[in-house]
């Protein structure tokens, strides 16, 4: 009798929806991150924590400095790009084939660092500043910080170094430039050797440093469920971030070999300020901030003339709220945050 019951149980398990889901092969996709910084942390956690796999995805994470991620979306090689909001908006105004469907981060740890001997941001006027590229996100954040201190875009000399934060660090420490905007933990190391923080982006609530989930419309047409799968996976990864500091630190260091004490300092900052978005809407305030801080008059005119409703889609987040996904993931206490962020979302 027990034997027959066991066989029946195995049969039911074999034909159950859960079993069928587990038996289905994972969909192989490539996702792109443009910076080795905390902005990419949810992607690392979703990969190493098995959350992409949970939602049917076999993800290959690829590092590519902008505009490499955009090129990979266009070619179809990349399925999703963890782009800065500024760069996603610029791409959208030039090519309506993209769509932005979520945002995991709206504040970043950026500091404008000056060479030894510079102690105030106002001293940067007339000096040289390293950027990766003219018009990229750190460039625009730097322009916004300078503008708050009465320094115009033509009051400094911009030096494009064509690489990520490591290239900007090298430009500053070798004396090639007088200042540059750096992410943590890079600026921690320089502080320890006598370089000064001239301005901290986190001190300015009106300057957003947002990352977005960027897709090509062609990819979504072929696979309409993909944004849902990625948003769910990264939401669970963000929960793991807040719940499991040890795993979060170990995971980050797997992708970016930093000192654990530095990453613990960054973790504590993000955890204390709820830096990663549990309800990942693209926010209206973030869009307004990008437009307001745009220094290039040609791009600014394009931004003001463009209807971003064509490329920003918060509908997946709305649906997941209605389905109770975030309450199930984060607990019933998330309801107030859902209501707040829904009101702030770009509509």
C-alpha cells in the first residue's frame, strides 16, 4: 500500500506545474553592466544568489563601458543593459527602438576629488577635470556640482580619458588633471593618501544618479516576459542585499576585487539610506533632474522636445504591485512604500 502511495506521489510530482517549470531549460541571455561599482550590485546578487535561474534565466553578465551596452542591445547580443538614466534618455532621443522599464538605484556614492593642495570646490575654476567621456553620467553630475558653486562648463578644461573610474583615478594620481568625480571605494583610497573630497553627490537631493533597466523593443517583442523575469529576480536580489550583509559583500568582491572593509562601508551607507529601490519605478523626479542638469545645449533641446512616454514603461511594476509580488517578497510593511513610489513614478 505504501509502495503504491509513493508511486502515485512521484507521478503527481512529475506532472505538476512546478516540476514542468523546473524541467524546462533555462533561457540563455546576456546582460550588460557599464561600471564596476555598487550600481551593478543587484545584478551580481541576482546571478550569484540564483534569482535569475529561479525565474528561468541563464544569465551571462558582461562588462562594457558605454556606449558598448547600447551597441549590444542594437545588435541583439545583449538582452538588457543596466544603463545610467542619462545615457538611456540620450539613446532614446536618437533611436526610438529602446524601452526603459525599471530603476534599481537613484542615488550613488560619488565624490569630486581634487589633487593635493585643492581644498574647496571653488578652487577648481580654471583647472583640469578628468571624465570618461564628454556627456556621460559622471560628466553631467560634475557639471551639476560645479554649477551649484557658480562654476560654468567653460570655466574648466575637460580631459576625456576614455575608460571607467580606474582611468579617472590614474589621471588624477599621475598629475594629468586637477580633479575628477569618483565612485566609492575608489575615493576612499585617495582620501587615505591626502586627496580631498571637494563635493559629495549624496549631499544634493536634487541631483539623481539613477540606473535603469534598458531593453530593445525588438527583444521584448520576441520575449514579452523578459522584463518581468528580470525585475522579479533583481527585486529578490535587493531583498537579499538588505537581509544578508555577508553574502552581499562576498558577491560584490567576486566581480570587483575590493577590500572587504571598503565594501562594508559602502554596504552600510546603502543599507542605512535604503539606496536600492525595493519598488523599482522610473521616477518623474529623476527624469526632471537629468533634463535640468544637462549641460550640452543640443542634447538639452532634444530632451525638452522628446516625449519620454514613448520609451519609459512602468506598467510591469504596476502589475507586480497589483499581483502582490512586492508584498510577498518584502512583507506587508512594503505597502506604504508602494503607495509613495507609485505617486512619484513617471506617468
